[in-house]
């Protein structure tokens, strides 16, 4: 049976440490843009931790929400791309073909979650970050859109390994960088087509909600939080 | 209207096309300078990326698309004026209609530049057009941007042939020779 990769993020566990943000940047060769351009809104974070403050001053509670590409089943970014750079894979991933992208930026405009990032300038890595580029991930050119891939290079490596050992992919064997780095295991990744996988159990939880569910994009990431 | 009178009208009409003064070349240099400056800025934008265009996350479309819409609007206005004057059969309409039709065509050509300048990788703009490539990849016909291309090309063709712009140029070339 084909895989259908999904994710569950337990917001009650998230401490907002941003280890996922750092791990993602290291894993996926995301260029840095420097403080000036970052202040002008050109920073690229495939995953970001949004902060929400609840309550009045002495009695404040901060809530964190890691937001990454929701890998929507009915992704608004896909039909608008004139060159099929943004397309749906058989495993339900929302793939971005960098070589097909001509930079119309229509997908980013259509995305309700603002998780698509554009290479406004030529990508640079401040020393010594240039020495740690991941050879499994292609470096994107200026003028190309990029976004979270659910660490597709790790998914493919995991599937290849399982095939070489003549077995099925085990649940929890494949982990994207954010899930691997999460100290509280708030981020759980797995196969939604396997009803016994941990992510399937969590996705059926009564604590589960989807981000901007009324948009109708059918995201594959479930956010778990205490329902009050 | 006798033949002599017709010839006089034609001569009056074609004089600015056939005889040019020094001012003509001054204006050519001025406007050509603007074109060169624009091309230079575009090359600069291509080498540095859209970072120089002031566009940022999460507002990915800005004044290039606004300019496109603006010039298409100007172009529509030209067609509207010319069409209304034709429909009500106003006898005084000729010079106004000609102006309007010229505005239609040239505003459209200016407008059509902007979606290409707007691209992150404008040297690949032809991927927006349906052409039989060796990879057999066609543009995504569900994308409204591809229909932008069809809209512009249809409108350009239509306004060139159906509003008698080309026939008029042809007639002036006949008299000029």
C-alpha cells in the first residue's frame, strides 16, 4: 500500500525552544539572508514557531505553534502553478520541483499558511555554515520558490534502506529533521495509511485540530492541544 | 470629394510620418534613454534577484503586477472609447478613434512586459506559453497565469487586426510610396 506521510504536533508538549527551526535549516540547506534582509521580511524558515499570548499582564500564558508546510491534500498552491513546479506526489507530498520553477510566486500568494519562501537574492551561507551543506539536498537558485518537503531525502533514504533489507518501512524509522531534534517529542511523523502508526493514533485524538480548517485545504498535519 | 482634395488630406495626414524635424530625434534620444535605463535596471534585478525590487514575505506580488493591471486597464479604455465611437457612428470620431486604438495596442505591449519582469527567473518566461517542447511538458492550463498569456495575445491580435490599425498602416504605406 502506498504511503501517505503525515504529522502530528502536540502543542501541549511544545516548549518553543526552536530546535526544530535550527535542525531544519541545517538539514535542508536553507540560506541565511543576514540581519538587514531578515528585518525586511526576506528570511526563509521552512518551519517557524509562532507565539500567542493569552491573558492580561501578570497572568500571561504563552502558547507556541510550530508552523510548517501542511502538505495539504487539496493544496491551493498546486493548481495555480503554470509550470507544474508545485505538484502532488503519489505519497501525498506537496512537492516543489525547483528546476521547473520560474518564480511567478503565485503558489506563495495562494498558500493560506504563508509557508512558502522565495529566494529573493542569491543564496549565501555565512562562514562556516558553507562547510556543512547537506549533500542530499539540492541548493536552490535565486528566483526559485522553496518550502518544507517533509525531508523527502530522508523518506527516500528510509524506503531504500527498507527495500534493501527486504522489509516494510517501520513506524518511526523515518523522521524529518524537526521531529528528530524535538526534545519533548512534540512532533511525530509517520504513515497515515498505516492505522496502527503513532501518527495515525495521534491524528484521531479528540485533542486534534487542523490549522485554518475552514479554508478547506485538507492539511495533513494535526495539532493536538487541550480543548477547553 | 474630388481627387485633388483627397490627395491634400492624405498629404496632411502623412506629413508627420514622412518628414521629421530635429525635435523628433531629440524625443527619440530622450525616450530611448528611458528604455536603456529600464533595461539596465532589469539586468541589475536579474543579477541580484528580486531583493532589489522591494518585494518581501508574505506579500509576493507588488508593483509589477499592479503596473500590469494598470496598463491593461489603459488598454481597455482605448478599446472602449474606440468601440463606443464606432457604435454610435460619430462622424467626428476618426482622429479620436485612431488615438484610442494606438493607445490600446501600445499600452497592451507595455503591460505585457510586466508579468515577465515580475518573474523570478525571467529567462524561462517561455515556459508560460504552450509550445511542443522536447520534454512534452505543457503549461498547467488550470493556472490563471497561463490564461493571462492567452488573454494578452488574443487581445493584441484582436486589437491589431479588428480595429483596422494594420489596414490603416497599410493604406498609409500605399500613399507614401
